[in-house]
């Protein structure tokens, strides 16, 4: 176990441009864990400066997904905090101010190149098989000249003035020091012609002003990390610790999941989107446990973690920078584990909406009796509909031929049902043991295997060939309904005699 850090200030800084997926969930989770473990703060910052790509519903889905996972932030657009506003679109002037500071320090410059010129430049570079980069034409302008053109209303952007010689050495917590040649770093745009800052500037400014100590973010930012370090150093700021998290690969481990593939997944009852997982009957506890272990491990053998366990045990030193393949089989396993970890009352409460959604009339008292006999078998909450729906249906639907027992004739099966009906009519439904013993001796008297008789009764009583334990199910259903169902089965079988 590594030493605990002093209280950190960390942030989750999503751009609400699409659906909230497992990767975002994990980034948010790791940040949250670090904050809770060290008694620090976890911030939510909405990075919505790209107005064209902003999707309002995406922000709502994001908030809902984080809440569902159980991640509460201490500062954010909705809860406020001492370093707000926490929505980048409310901070436009702040970024402009800092961009101007960089210009004054000769670390940034105005660029007036037209989109046509840039497109042409790009084409030429591509033809010459050169890296596509800005050629620095406007770097040469004097500040007076540039300011004059700005004043005249000439469209412009602000670019970072990346040093063209030497190297920069940056440090990622998981990968150590990385040294990059400055000439390979472009003069990236910091502020667009519409006056909105881009991520590179906005995030660095915000991390500084919001006193962020650790930046845990996706490794897709590794390639522009040298630029970010240049920006921070140009201001002379203290650098936060940067931790670039591993990427997620599709289950095959070959590449990232495409849009089409993630849509396809839903047909198999899986999804990479957090909100879908809720609908599919997964527990937030299982999602948290599963994603926590995609890129982090405790000791290579412990697999069950509650949020509280994770808060205690999480450590940056055990993060793994290698890509992690999404493993849904493991996810099912975790969901089962967490379902079994719930109290009966809690599981009943969580299963109920799925039963209602399937159109079943749920009696709470009955559900509390049912849960203990299905808890061991559920993989998702939604499985309860298949497994326990028969308790709440008035009429069962099944093929009469299913009532014919294994290696038995229709007539023998019919007889078995008649005898069972008679026996059950006189049975005491409060006594599980006696009921089971009498059914077993009935089978014996009729020269049947217990399994044969129970198989027939299982179809009659539950309508399914696989069900929770039969005798327990019969006791929960109650004598009257069991007799009705056996009677209905006799009538159905009679039709195919
Ligand atoms: N808005 C960036 C994104 O969604 C945030 C990256 C970061 O955490 O700094 O990818």
C-alpha cells in the first residue's frame, strides 16, 4: 500500500456532446475516489465552449449517470462553490484575458490566416508528405501591426507561440518522463475567431484557477500534453500531477468500439452507455466495481469492492496504463455478486420497477417472499421478469405438449397430474417438508422418478421448464392458485390426449 496523499482537488471535466459511456464513468469514479480518500474535493466542470457540438440532453444524461453511479461532487454548476462559475461557457472573458496575457508575454500571437490559406497549406504539406502544421506566417507580425488589424475588425485567432527549438520534458504519473522535440509541436489555436477558447487554454486556466492538484483524464490527451505543459509554464504556474488513464478497447481487444458496434451491443443485452445499463437491470454498485477494475487492481485477487472499499483501497500507484478490453462476462459476474450482497428488502425494491414495466401486478408482500428464492439466480434485475413473472400472472402461456413428462406418455402424464391434484387438495401448504415428502412418495407409488413428476408440475405451476425451486414456489403461490393451475393443466393435456 502506498502512502496516502494529502487532500487533493480533482475534477471531472466532460464535454456534453454525446452519450455518457463507461470511459467517462471511470474517469469520474477515479477522481471521486481520490477526493474522498484524501478528504479533498471533487469538482464537476462542464466544458461546453464548443457551442456547435453542445447537446443539452447530453448534459442531463451525464448528470443522471453520475448520480446513478453514486458520485456526488462538492463543487459544480448546480451546487456552486468558491471557484466558479463551473461552466466554461460562463467563463469566456476569463480565457480571453489569459490569452491576452500570453500575447503580452510574447508566448502567443494573433493569426489572420484565412481558412482558404490554411486549407491550401495543408494540402501542400500532405502532398509533400510533411506533417500538417501551421507554417508560422503570422508569428512574424509585430504586435503593433497585429493589434492594428484586430482593431480594424479583421477576423483572427490566437495561437500559441510554441518554441521551435529544443525539447520539453513532461511527466505523466503512470508513464514517467516523456521528452518531445518542440519543433514537432504545432502553434495550436487557443482562441477561435468567434472568441471562444479551445480546450488547451480553457482547461489549463481553469485547472489553475480552480486549484486543481491532480488531473486524471483520458489518455487521448497525451498527444497534446506537451502543449499543455508549455502553456502552464508560459504562465509560470505550478503544474498539477497529470495522470492519463488507459483507454477501453472492444471485447475482442482489437481496437476501440465503433458507433455501429456499440449500437449492436444492445441487441445482446449489453451497452457501453451508463444509462442503458440501468435500464438493462444492472446495479450501479456492479458498474462501479467493474469499471474500477478496468485499469486498476488492488492485489490481483480481490474482486468484490463496494464504493467504501474502493475509497479506502484505491491508489494511483496501482493504475495500469495499458488498454483494457471491455469484458461483459465479467460484468455479469459482478452484477450477480452485488445482487447477492443486497438485503431482501433492497433487492425487492430494485426488482419491482422491472416487473411493473413488464406489465405485472406486483404484490409487495409476495415479492418479499419470492426474492430469497431467486436472489441466487439473478444475473440482472430484469431476469426477475422471466424467472418470477409466473407469480403475478393470472393465466400461464405454454405449449400443452410441455406437460408430457420426460420418457412418459401423454396418458401417464395426465394421470400424474390428476393424482397430484388430488394429493395437493388435501395437503398442508404451510409445511414444506411434508409436502415434498408426499409428492416424492406419490411419484414412487406411480413408478415415476421424482424428477419426472416435478418436471410436469413445474410446467403446470410456473409455465416454464426452468424455475425457482418448485415446492417453495408452490407455497408462495398458495394452495388455491396451485390447484387452479394444476386443474388448468389437466384440461389442456386432456385436449391432446
Ligand atoms: N472536456 C474534455 C473531454 O471531455 C476533458 C478532458 C479533461 O479531463 O481535461 O475530453
